[in-house]
C-alpha cells in the first residue's frame, strides 16, 4: 500500500504514475481479501437482499448531504467539486480513470477489505472474550479508524473530510454488524461515491 503512495509522491507529473499507484493500492487490498475468503467467512455475509438497495440509496445520500453540510460549515472547499478539463471538456479517459474506479471498483474492494475482512476478524477475535456488544464496538472503531488512515496516507485530510469518512466507515460497519451482510455497506459506499462524481460533473460543466 505504501508503495502505491510512494509512486504517486515520487513521480507526481508522470502520466502513468496515478494508474500505477492505484494498481498497487488495489492489489494490497485484494490480496488479503482473497486469502481471508479462501480460509473462511461468516455464513450469509455474501447474501443480497432487496432492502440492501434501500440502505444503500438512503444512507449513501444522507452521508453525502452530511459531508456537504460539513464542507460548507468549515468553508474548506467550493460548493461543488470539479474535475480537470482539457479545452473545456472532460478528457475521454475520464470515465475509466475517475468515474468507474470511484463508483464500481473502490466501494467493492474497500468494503470487502475494511468490513468483510478487518471488521469480521476483529469481531471474531474479541467476541468470546468480551461479548458481542464490546467486540462489535471495537471492530467498528478499528475498521473505521483504518479506513480513515488509509485515505489520509496520500495527503493531509481536512477535519470535515475525516469526519465524513468516519461517518461512512461507521455506517457501513454497523450495517454489516446488524445485518450480517456486506452488500448493504458496498451499496452505501457506491452511492456515496456516485453522488460525488455526479456533483463533480455538475461543478465542472457549470464552471
């Protein structure tokens, strides 16, 4: 994971630095997911229920509204995010370098790593010794803390960004703990990221 950030830090102007950095980051997350799932996983973790879609839309949008409120309250960024344009238009590669990774790849990999692996591992390790409630609280805090730390390695997070990430992490952790399923958390993350992409398109077009 650190290798991925090192690539982006040491070669910030190289065109292929960003894709290579992202590749290393995703690989560092994918490997432990594969290893963990080959060993074991809780029964029902991969089950998908229709209500998971409702969780995803409702919580994803509420978390994005909260993030926008925090951003406005602290005045750290403009009302709408925006993307880099060339000659006033988004580059043709934007869909594959920004939209698809943020909406489809990152939510799946990150939720499977932080919630299906880290959260489940911590909960399983502590449950018999401290009980389900304490183990769940510890697992939620550990997975959320690591979620924030990993997102801060590439640069300093503002307070509002850290709080927003913490809220996303806790919401996804609680969903997994309360439902026993991972897809609700994945969909929350997906809609949270998708709303950012949508706002970024609006901000870019309106700029």
